[in-house]
C-alpha cells in the first residue's frame, strides 16, 4: 500500500531538521528570502513547498531532499532508520518491499518518491512525477544547488530549462549536468511525466566515507 507524506508530515520533518541543526526560524527564513510567517506555514503544513522551495530549504540545512522521508537526520544506511517494509537478509544489505512505498506530494501536485531503502550519505535517488502543466517552480525561478544530477525519463515528456536554452526529453531519454547550473523542470504536455533522478554530492560522499 502506497503512503503519501501529507504537508503536515513534511513540515514536521523540515522543522526537526532545522532545530537539530540549531537554526532559528527567523535565520532560515531570512536566508530563504521569505518571511518567518511563510516558513512557519510550511513547517505547520498550511502550505505545500514547491520543488524549488524544498531544494533551497534542504540546501540551507545541509541535507539532501531525501531527508524529508526520515524522522531523523541523514546517516549511514541502517535498517532501523529505513522507511516502510525494509529487511536486512544479510548484514549491511537492505531490501525494500513494494508493499509500502512512501512519497511526498509537493506544490502543483509534483510527487517525489525515494527509491533507496534507507538514507545514503551524499546520494539522493528518487522518482519524480509531474502532472500536466506542473513545474519545479511556479514563478519560473531556476534551481541551483550542490552536486551532480542525472535524470532518466520513464514516461511522458519533460522540458529541462537552462539559462542557455532548453532540452526536451521523452520516455527513455536521459541527461546529466552540474546542479550548480541554474535549471528548471517543466511538464508542458497533456500527460503525466515520470522521471528517475540520481543526485550526488561528492563532498558529502567523501565525508561519509571518512575521506
């Protein structure tokens, strides 16, 4: 049975991430460029964050997007910190069951679903679903964050906008780029589009392995 995180659950986890890092509501809101009241509404589940706002917020907190699926901070993969029906048939080998998928619904109906059984330091692997007309930001703002991204369109069509132009991908197409390059994802088609994403932050990976 699929489980979709409600706005209040997403907000609660964002608040826990913020407070665990000793950040005040006002300081994070100021860095985001929004009012403390607006950030409070996100944390209380009154408003759904857009993809852009979520990426900006977790970037300020120093965690990947996948952190919103966890009640605790990101750590090395352990079965006791995994979501859903996850088992450990062999030491250090985690297996996830499809019986319980956990997804998060963001603004404009965009849905994120983490694909890894448990948090992976420096790596975010997830599925994104974009309804017709949806985009990663409502106001046309571009996303900029750390790491390297690689996306694969499973079904439908998505337009990837960059400052220099745009690239349209259909089912089976893929692309890779530095996440520091301003970008935006748009579904301007009449059908639902689904893509798989892998985001890697080399610095976080090195830190997670004690480099």
